[in-house]
């Protein structure tokens, strides 16, 4: 049975795509292996959002090349966003690579791997080996990420509901790597969620690049409700599913019907991601984000009013081209005002073929770094205060399994997506129960289960 090793870079969408590729390869008789030295096929599922992610994957592929000395038949492949963005040029960067498959062709990976492995095993000279590059568009590809194998006792799962984005933010390469917005039909998604629930899944996270604008071009509104709210209602109605999350949304997708949904769908958790990117209206406009700082803050307030205890996390870019000290101070002030539960702060990194990459007034690296450090201090302070405020309280936790750092303890998440570590027994995995929080450290809460679970 040939072994396949897949390494995944980047976001949850990529994790979900890799799961799907693993499932398809397993069904063909391949064995998924955790050690690259035991593999006959090595696939890197890549990310293009930042230059560093691309360089990591290219560096890793370069280091893997030596494995072919012991295993001459070894097949190397790039999948995903960087494969889509760079295509055939990756064969020059990594000449030993056999396969480059873009984001709309994951369902073809098993066929290509079969073909390449067969050729590698039987070709006598290297010239007979022809790399395969497939980065074409494929109608309906949004519906090919839909089946998943679950590990024993898995209780949470990602569900891909759409692909692509039509927003064209000036810094973002996603519209090029993932294409235009395409949503899966609601019935297909609900069928997948129902099957997950039947296999023990308690929490689903709906995934899309611009998830809260799901289906806006394909499916009609019903009773004034957007396709995304219709989908949320249908997913929340699935028996056995106790929590519903979604990521990654856009602020302009939080329309009245979605905010109202938080007042009446209890399975929707008290956590949203609300990517800010900048607190300066001038920079937001150049970024083409479609909202102002004031609108963003008022949206955060409306969402918190709709659901008490709502946690809000965000993404922020510092050092976008033309960002002055005054622009940065506005971002900093907005972070203080919004008091996010957590924030991912990124130094702007130019992405090839995006409008921002060629803008004048690129910000020097040392300025980006200083703003990055300063903003991290602000957001980490707010994060620590939020966690500290929970010490002494009791929170609802979904137990996910043994803690990664200490397998003698269990880990779970609150509805607000905070990690909690506690003592328990294996039978607690998959249960939802109250935990009394005794301390907070770093980004983690520690506590004791309040009820004894039988
Ligand atoms: S909405 Fe998100 S995925 Fe779409 S272009 Fe903007 S940043 Fe990229």
C-alpha cells in the first residue's frame, strides 16, 4: 500500500481541503503516513496569503528532495493556493516536483497521483517522466469538498460551504487563488452536517473566504433572509449539533438579518470574527474594504447588543502602503475602543499581482515591525483582561480530547472559543458541561468541571 504524506500550510479551508484529498487517496488504497521518510507521495498543500508561507513551502520542498536518493520513485506535489497562483513556474523553482494542482482541482489529485506513481515506478529514464500541472477552473468545484473521515472520538468538524471571493481587497491574493464566489446548495451542506452529527460531531464550523455573503449570487432571499441566514437556520435545526460557528466573514456581510439571527438561534455561539484590517478611513478606502472605522465600531456594538457576552476577534494589517504614524494611531485607538478578545496582527507583505504590491510609499520593514510589536502589546493586554475576568466564573465547555501539551489533562473550548484545560476522564470527551475557571495564563484558561459526568 503506497504511503502519502500531506503537509498543510495556512487556513482552515486548507486543512479541510487536505482532509478531503486524504479521504480520496485512502479510498484508492493509499495509506496516510505521518513521517515523510516513509512516504511514496509527498504533497504540500500551500498558502499564498503571505510571502513567508510561500517561502516556507518552497524551502520545505527543497529539503525533501534528498529523500529521492533512497526512494527514486517518490512523487512530489504542490497543491492549493500557491500552486494556483504560480502554476507551471513552480517547476522551475522546484525542478524535482511532479505535480502542481490548483484550488479548483483537488478532486483530481488521486487520479494524478496514480498516474505519476505508476510512471515513476516504471519509467527507465527521467525524460519519460512528465510533470502534471492543472490549475484550470472547474465549474462545480465548490461542491467537491464534502466528505470527511473522522478520527475516533472527534467532536468538532469544518464544513466547506463555498469557494472564492468577489471583493478584491487591494492586499489580497485570494480572489486569484480561489476564484469567484461559488456556494454549495443548502441541501448538500445540511446533508453533510447531518451525517457528521450521526457520527458524533457536536460542533461545526462553516467555512468560506467570505462566508457571511454565502450564496448571494446564486440563491434567492426568502422572507427577507439572506441565503447565509437560511443556511444557519437549517444547520442549527440538525439534531445532535450543539454549536455552530463560521469563518471567515467580512464586516459588510453582517446585515440586519444576520445580526437578528444571533437573537434567536441559540446554537450560534457567542463568538464572531470581524476582520478590521485598519482603523484609518483613508487606509480602509485604499484597501477597498467598503466600511469606515465608525461603521465598524457601531457594527461591533450592535452585535454585542444582539448577543450578550459576545467575543469578537479580528485581523489587522500594519504597514500597509502609505500608512502614516497618524493612520497607525487610529488603528491603535480603535483596538483600545473595540477591546477585541484576540487579534491576529500581520505586517503587510506584498503579494504578486495585487494592487497594493505596486503602490508607492511602501512602509519600511523596521516601521512595520515597531507597529506590529506595539499593537501586539495592546491586543494582548485586552486578551489577558478578558481571560482574567473569567477567573472565578463557570463557563460551558465542549470537551475535545486530551490536551496536546499534557495528555493527562483534557482540553475543550468555551462558546466564546477560549481554550480551557481541566482534569477529567476519557469518557468526558464529546460532552458539554460547566467548568469553574480557577486561573488564566497566556491564552489559556484552567479550571475544574463542576458536574461529575457519568
Ligand atoms: S474579502 Fe477577504 S478573501 Fe476577499 S479579497 Fe478581501 S481579504 Fe481577500
